[in-house]
C-alpha cells in the first residue's frame, strides 16, 4: 500500500481527528463509477486519475475501473455522424492503474456523485459500525473534485505512474505544445473556448524567452478542423441534445491562418485523441486549453513546464498561471526551463 501523501496528511488532520484515519486503507476503497457519465475521454480520464490521486492523498485503497464507453469521440466522428463502439479500448490498454484490492462480493457498496473531507470522515465512522459487519466500503465515485480541486497537488503522484516517458530533451528542438480545444465547443457558445489570439500571444512570449536563451524550439499546434462544411444535429455523437436544432460547422469558423504568425510552427491537425494526449504529456512546454484533455496531459507530463489558464479545475502549484492576454511570469518560466533542462542547454 502506497504511503499517505505527506502534504495531504498534514492538511487532512487539520480537518479530521487523527484516530479516524487509522487503517483507513483497510476500511475504504475508492473506484470510478464508470457507467454514469460516459462523455469525452479527457473528462473521464481526469476523473479516473483524480480518484487515484485522492486515494493516495487520503491513504485509502484504490480499485481501478476502466472506461466502459466514450460518447464524444472528436470532430471527425461528429462530422461523419459515426461513433466507434470500441473507441475506448486503446485508452484502457494504455491507461491502466494498478489496484490495491481485488473486486469481490465482500464490500459494502456506496455510490457518491462527489466527495469531500467531511464525507470521508463520515465514511470512516460508518466503517466501524456493527451493521456492516466490518466489511470494507467500496465507494463508487463519479467526481473526485470536492477534494482534488481543493488540494490539486495531490495529482503530483500521477507523474509516477504516467504511461509516457519523460521528454528528457536529449537532443533536437524543444517542443512547445499548444492545445487549442475546439471540436463541438464551436456549437455551444462555450466559455471554454479561449480565442486563437490567446494562444498566439502565449506562444509569442514563450518564443521570446526561448530566443533570449538561444534555445532551438518548435511550436506544435494541436487542434481539430472539419474537412468540409457540414450540418450538426442535436443527436449527433457527443452532442447529447446540447443544441436546440441543426447548426452549420465550417472550416472557416476555426481561422487557423491566425497561427501563421508564429515562428517554427508545426501543425498537428485532426490527430487522434490518443496521439494528441501523448504529445501533450511529453511536451517540454505545454500550453493548456480549458480542457480536461489538457489537464490530463499536464498531470501526466513528468517534467515539462505547464502554462495554465484559470478555469473550474485548480492548477498544481508547479504550473504557471497565464492571464487572459497571454501574459505570464517570464522570469519564473525561464527558471523552470533552467531547472528542468539546463544541463542539456548548457552543453
């Protein structure tokens, strides 16, 4: 059983009497309730890694529950109005997390939509009651964010189990990955849609720092664009009636020419979700969208510098916050680059 996360221990004991945490790994098991929200792959993977992270943070056991299906499969599936029922299989093959326990019938099963420190306290007390005869409680949890968003550094443990190797930067240009989340969001008038100008401004400032340090780099643009104009319907894959009627999607809506001003630009357009995630998680510098796929790429990136725009999931303390105009602490950015890659740059 992995040791209780040191930071988590001190914080949680501030809220919860210490005796409630004794042998909690024998009393409480967390797993993903994988049949309730089968939306996008990024959203579901963030929930899975979030549940794993808070299990380490709390010192409880973890049981891995893989994806059962993925409803939103990207812009190509939306354009073709076709969903692959086996879309989730390659993700389950890659994103496997070792369980602490085996799935048996000897659990008291509890379903929770979200979790909090207070709920954990109640579950710990419940496990000592005579009514459940000492059986451990299996908590099928949908969302970990009541704890994970409050203590986001709990995600640091994900680097240790990332299926992606460290970039290491053993030669070649430093990779700056821009994840420009678009897809079905162009239909929804969503506040998740950061403008192209935001990413251009961030990338220009990153390039200025790298130029000043005389570091060779390439800027990767990871996004989706339809191959042609098409009509999206409320029942198309992944839309789930979030639009009231048919809407036109056109390549012109994405305005990719706005990125042409960036130096050393390498477009990765309409790549597969799994390949996109792999490149985000191994980038030397990751510029996030307001996106769970970005977030998973950030927490699985072993040593890259992550630039974060505020949204509803809190950043890790090692990430750099970016303002809406694309400005960030360039001194701290340079120091982070030096700390991670300085030995290679100075050779």
